[in-house]
C-alpha cells in the first residue's frame, strides 16, 4: 500500500478512490472520520487520504489523479439538431438532447 494524497473532504476522497478503482488502480480511503477531532490534532492531519493498494502503481495512479484535475480543453460547438451554442465541456445539447458531433 502507498498513500497517494490527502483530499479536502470525504466526498472528494471517495470520488478519487472510485475513479482509481474503475481505472484499474485498486484504492481505498483511510482516515474517513478524523475530521471530527480536528483541533485535537492538526487540521491537515484530519483529512481523508487515498491509498493505492499496490505500491508499484503509485506513480501511474498519481498521474491519473492529476489528469482528472485538469479540465478538458475542448472547443465550443454548435448543435446540428437545433443550432444551440455550447461550451466545450458539454457532450450533449441541453436544448434538444442531440449528441455532440464527433468532428467538433
């Protein structure tokens, strides 16, 4: 086992661990409930932590987490179904439900 990083809260830690598990990096969240004693221990020591079960996968798992934090730089697009303009982060039109064209 190897500690990857501390998360700002339990929700983020759980999402990171779930994403890692889905990507093939078995991971778990530890220190889930230490926030209740923050103040008795230093606050940064009370954060939930994400650990990868196989230490040999630690570097790849960290790179995966770093990639999750970088937004996708997709260009804006216009729906071919209704002409609605969308930012690059959307893959489906919110107006008519059409999927983003593969070429945009």
